[in-house]
C-alpha cells in the first residue's frame, strides 16, 4: 500500500445496525474492495481502481470490542496524506478488535506494532511496511463514540 499527500475528505455516517461508516463526499467511479474478516467481524474498504484512494470504510460487525475510558493519543512521526490501495483482496485476520476510546474508535487487525502512520484528516492508518494493521477514527464527538458502542453492544446481545 502506498500513500499520496492529496487527501480525500470523508465524513462519518451514523446508520442503524452499522457500528462504523465513513464515506467520501465524492462518488467512486469504479469500486474495488478490500475486506478484512474474522469470526463474526467484518471491515470493508472501498477504493477506486483509477486513483486508488479509499472512498468508503465500513465496519459492519465486530465480535470483540473494548471500551477504554481514556483519550486516544496520536503516535509521533505521522505522514500526512491518504492511503492508496493497488488491488482488491480478502484477508482472514487472526486478530479483529475494536477499541472505543473517549475520543476515538480503533479497529485493530494485527497484534504487531506499526512502523508507519498515515493521517488523513481524522483517520489514522497504521502499517507495517505495506500491510495495514489498524485504522483509527480520532478526534470524534461523543455522539459518534456512543453510536459505535451502542451498535456493537446491541449486535452482541442479538447473537
């Protein structure tokens, strides 16, 4: 995965039954998908096959989540830009955890520590070399945090 300094603005959409959804204000011209799954967990990234930018991020379900009663702190040495994806793929992850902070939502796809961070507005992509290992939506209002927690909790009660 590469990155560009040009950022594509994305907004949070609060949707019933969807814990986390971000969408670009522009429409994707030709959608491709990167899907991360684990037992009863699903994260989908929609990117354009022409410009390779991510247009949508959707966490449909997440079996394992934790509420962390503290603020998320950004790491040092962050690149400013947007993540680019070159090809679609599906990845069955060993780890899939959502951490819900007072001001952020972090979706963890791997236990390892990242060595590269890319921030696009309020989205932080954590990578090891070219591999995405987490996505954090930071500096979020209480309404977004509460929505995500509520949808994850309700989904867990229904399964």
